[in-house]
C-alpha cells in the first residue's frame, strides 16, 4: 500500500528541508545585511546648518526613516571645505549605518588638494542621486541691478570691485561664479565662506554683492525684496520661477551650471544593504511633500540607481578638473 503524501514522516521531512533551505539562504547573506537596519542611521551633511543641503537632507532623512523603520539622524559636520564630514563617513564601518548626503563638492574637494584625500569613486559606494537644480544669480538690492545685462555692464565698469560669495573654495557655487565671469568677460572677487548659511547671511546684509546659489530656502528673500533674482543657470527656466530668464537667454550664450545632491556610503557596503537604502531613497523621492516643496524652490527630485550615480561621479571628475584649471589663480 502506498503511503499518503500527508503522512507524519513526509511532513517532518518537508519541514526539515524548508528549515535547511532557509538556513542556507541566511548563511549566504553578507555580514551586516541580516535584519538591516536594526538601529538608527546617521546621514552626514558636510556643511553648517541652514543651507540648502542641510534643508533638503533633513527632508530626505525624515522620509527615509519612515521607509526603513529606523530613525535617520542628520548630523552636520562642516569644515575643511567638506573634508571633515566626508572623511568621517569614509572612515566609518561599511555597514550602511553611516551615510553621506553629498553635493558636487564631493567630487570637487579632492581635486583641490595636492595631498591625497579620498577618491570619490573608489572610496565610496553610491546609493543614489537625490536631486538636481539650476542655481539662481542673487544680487543685493543696493546695487540697483535687475538683469544679467545690467550686472555685466556694472562689473565691466568696476573691474575687481564686484565680489561674490560661495560656501567655500572649489564649491559648485564658486565654480559657477568663475565660469560666469569667464563666459561674460568680467572680473569678480571670490569671497569663500564655511557653508552656504554664513555666505547667505552676508549677502542679505549687503557685505557681499552677489551669490550663485540654490533657491531652496531663499525664495522668501526674493519675494520680500531682500534679494534680487536676475537669472537662473540651467538649460531651461526653472518651474519655480518661470518669469525669470536663464543666463543663456540673457545673452551669455551656452552658459549652464547645475548642482546635484546624492546619498553615498563607505566602499564595501554589502549589496543587499545598498539595495535597501536605494529603495528607501527612491520611495522618499516619490513623496508628494518633498516633490512639491522642492519644486516650488526650483529643485527637481531625481533619484537614480547606484550605477547611474557612479557614472555621474566619473563624468563630473573630468569636467571639474577642466573648470578648476581655469579657476586655479583664484584658489590659492
């Protein structure tokens, strides 16, 4: 007589096979990936509080916390032209619990130093792109400048008198200013600060004349007349300011400068952890709160795969080497 497939012996064998299969899958998972995340994560911003990166980083940290089921704590670690915060992440365990919310400066900073600092491609594991945006050319109202044409005319009539602020030497803001000066044929004095927040404070007070900056957190200043937005630097007009022309439209043909923000981890972070973090980042990027809030500030939410971010890092390294060569006389 044939035994029934539901006999106790067969059921015990089936159960044992399932247990062994599960155990094999668990053992095959890379160390550090099992049960990730089991405790809070840190998202490091290598800038002082108050700037666009800090503001956007906090928004993504909050949304990713909900997706991951663990708190993502934003930590400001400014200094050394973003080196302090970036190096702190590079030296952290490659377990996914310490992340960097980086910008273009992540690629630029190591190019500024003769001594070896870090390799943005070899020393970090990309998680994904988060945002992209054009910059706004923000001018203090005391200059009575309302257009790019006015600005160029004033700068040519006062060579070396116009100064522009940035979040630091070699920052995307700095290089945008240098690129504009070259394209427009004007001479400006660069004034570097330790972060966007302090630079913006001096622009608002009139201590500096102009800044090539993100519009995130600054649209209120434009609306109340404390700053004048004369143009944006993208290939097309910003949806947040459809009545404001681009630099290209304003007569400086071909000019374009955009910035990005992205999440990165130390090199060697296990693939399952990277995938989990990328999924949380992508989900955060679909949050109506983030999308609508940032769109109103001229920033586009754009999440990508780790591979796409790696390609961007490689391309930007080549492009910024060229720009820094142009600006080298002002980086001493």
